[in-house]
């Protein structure tokens, strides 16, 4: 377990106006601590992904936020992203690592399975993601994870774990206390009633609350 827990931000599933979202993202990242930005544009053409990485990557990196591309190790390496995140139905962790090299991050979705997570760790993953912990509308979640998996993982493994799925400022603290190293949020930020910047502030407060309870 890391000594801390940080926010891992995921873009909305579609960016109809990249320039407008870029302004929103800048204000959002300025509102509080964010460790990483995952650019997640499922089934988008390569040129759309390229434009998003170019524009959003500058904003993120200028704030020391890592840029992680979802699904596409080939494009992540080509566009010099800091890392890639792959699911169980995407490219294998082993192949993603080969493409990304040793110096970039590879994260793997492991649903509610410690077995899948241990396989990912053995294949060279830098982090594993468990979820969904709560109902989510961002993507179809095939599994529901119990917070206990975070605690068990921390007792046995050293690579970080990410909690994902339906997380908001209202429910994040318990996952931090359970042992999450990172809290991954998409709709809980972009759809927050008071705006994304307010969501980041509230999530960082929830993380602090969870860390205090963790002791």
C-alpha cells in the first residue's frame, strides 16, 4: 500500500468539443490533487484519439498529472503517453508491456478477481484496478466488487490497486479506508451538480477522510 491515496481522473466517454473540454479540464485539475488522467475514448478513430492526447496531454503534464491512454498500447507508445490501461478483453498485459517498454506504466482491469490481479502483477502490471464498487452508468460493469478485496490485496501484494466504478465524493472515503491506492472517477466528477472543480475538491476531502480513518 502506498502511504497515500490519490485521485485518478477518467475523461467522459465522448468529447464532442475538445477545445471546450480542454478549458474545463484545466480548471478541474487546478481545483485539487489529481495523480493521473486516463483518456478513454472507446471506438474513436485514431485521429480523434491523437488530437485528444495532444491537447489534453499538454494540460495534464503541465500540472504533473500522468497521461494514460485506455485500450491502445500502440497509440500510447506512438504518442508518448505516460502509460496505458487495458481491460481483460483488450490486449494482454504481457503484450502491452512489450509495446510500452519498461519505463511507461501498464494498468490492468481485474474486475472482482484477485486471481486476475495476481496474473497481471506477474505479467508486469504497474497497477491493478478492481470494480465496479457501485452502480455506474459510464460503462457496462460485468462484476460488483466488495471493498474487502482492497484490504486483502494490500495484505498480500505490493503493487498499487485502483478502485473504480460508480465512485463519488459521497462514497469514496470507505474505499480509501479499505486500502485503495487510487480512486478512479469519471461521471462522479463530470456530472457533479456543482461542476467538476467542486467534485475534485470534494473527492480530495473524502480521500483525506478515508486516510485519517485508515490510520
